C-alpha cells in the first residue's frame, strides 16, 4: 500500500501532526508525524466517525 497521506488542518509548521489516508477498500489509516516507528492505526469508517464524534464532544481531552 502506498497511501496518499493528508495532514491535519490543525497542524502548525514543525509540530507533530496527525496524518490520514484511506484505502480503496475504505479502511482509514492514521499516523503521527512525530512517531519514529511510523506506527499506523487502521479503522473502519464507522469506528473513525465514532472517534471524531467523541473528540468533538470532549475537546478538553484532546
């Protein structure tokens, strides 16, 4: 897989950033630019939507 990563719009220059990519099958991948091991988290669209919902409802925990 050679994903096309998109950087979070909340990322400032030089900061550790969240990046997201999707696969043709619909799986969503997340990674963090400051992670030296380049760990990638995979999620279904439903799980990703639930994550975004929780983060929007609880911004103090982000």
